[in-house]
C-alpha cells in the first residue's frame, strides 16, 4: 500500500507539471508501462479486498486511491495529447520537433503530421510547403531525363543579384482604403491598430488581412509572414478570417 501511495504522489506531481507547461514535460522512459502496471495492481488489490472485507475502511481507502489515480493519469494524458496534436501542424509546415517526447509519442506525432500534411496539400496548398521531389531512380531503373541546358546569357541580360527576402509590393488600390494583404501570424504579440478605432491581438497561426503599410511593419518585425507577398486582397477594411 505504501508503494502505491508513493507512485500516486509521483503521478500527481507529473500532472501538476504538465498542467503548468505549454510544451510536453519530460516523463520517465517507462512512464506508460509503469502507469499501466500501477493501475492494474490497484485494480487487483481492490478486488481482493472486496472479496475478503467488502465494507472495511481499508477497502474504501483503496477504492478512493484507485479513482484518484485513474483521474490523474487521464488528465495528464489528455493534456499531453492536446499538446502533441497542436504541434503536428508546426511539424508538418516548419519541421519543428518538440522536446521531451517518448518514442511512442514521437511515432504518434509523425503519423499525425503526415495526415496534416496530406490534408494541407489537398485543401490548403497556399499554407503548406511544396512536396519534396521524388527520390532518384534505383540502380537498373530508367535513367532520369537530363535537364534542358540553360541559354547562354547575353551581354545585355541583367546579372542575377543575391537572393533577398520577399518584400510586399504596392498594387493598385482595389478599395478606398487601399489593398489588403493576407498574413499568417508567426508568434504572439501586442495589439496592433487595424483601423481608426479598432485593434486586434496577435496570436500565432492566426490569419489576418491588413493594409499594405501595416502588413510591412509586421513582416519586418518578424511577427508575421505574407501568405502571398505579391497578392493584395481587396476589401472594405481589415478582417480576421480564413482566406478562401
């Protein structure tokens, strides 16, 4: 009984840490198997006590301990799965790998990310990176077609300069307030003024339509990126919605 109480206290501490953290906390390598054995041992102990002393205080104490242990394990599991599910999108789009995941959780995250990526390429391709090129043909397979030779540059052709960060270009105004640009918010930030008497809070992964000048400010500060830098979207004013 003493060992059961010790593991229960350990489970409560892990539950408390998981609740406070925005990312998955570090768990013992054998957490899932150890917790399964612990809850099973409580079930067997309770069954034995009910048969021998169905109304004794010890039986009631074991029953209460089992209920609380199952509740703590369920809470910890639900919070942890929510965090893993939320990070499947970032792993699919940005390759971010959250720390402190056990091997079975990494396998779960990989499967979720593949499903998210497949969904994104099918329904929201403008938010997802292009698919990687196919692997080279194996030995004995058909040889890949060599790429066409690029034309020789002439003296009048401009030289290619160093790559630069895309900059939002000004487009003809499609409304009295000017063009709106679709942005994806990269990180949480303070409120931004989007109209004479209107402001919105910045939250990561939100989509936002802003005038060109305000959009450039958020892009330069690193708080947002343009979904399509050269695509101004017309409208009467800034709105916060999913682009259709």
